C-alpha cells in the first residue's frame, strides 16, 4: 500500500532533483527519502529515478508517474495543505518560474 509520504518524496525529488533539498522540504533524512523512493520503485516494478554520485534524473517511467500523479495530488487537502504542516502551493519565494531544463518538471528550489 502506498502512503502519502511515498508520493510526497517522489514528487519533491522530481521537482528538486536533489535528495538533500528533498529531505529538507519534506522533513525527512536523505537516507529515508532514498529508502522511500526505492520502496516505491519496488512496488511499481521499475526505476523512477536515475541516481549517480553527482546527479539525479527522472526516468521515463518516473516522468510519467510524476505527470499522472501531480495534478490530483497538488489539489489542496481540505485543510489547505499538501502534506502535514506545508501549505500548497509553495510560496513564490520558493518557486522558480522556469521548469527544470533536464526534465521539464517544475522546480521549487531557490534560484
């Protein structure tokens, strides 16, 4: 069974393309973020992120999942949050106007 934190980790990693910033945004350790995404990859049966020591990229399957999950997931929860304690959408100071040049995913890291 998938939990909200599983999707939150994937969506945030797709936006940040950096495990440290992902962990900071969703208030987990980098190890827990990696573990959560690997669990999701095992559940789905295919890699969602390509990881190297210097780079994180979405695989085609990861991009498809991101595109499929983001629209319904980004709709605010009844309490106005995307996840516990986090308002959605992120404040304008955390958003970049241009999408990520490598994946086309919206990026929320500081410019």
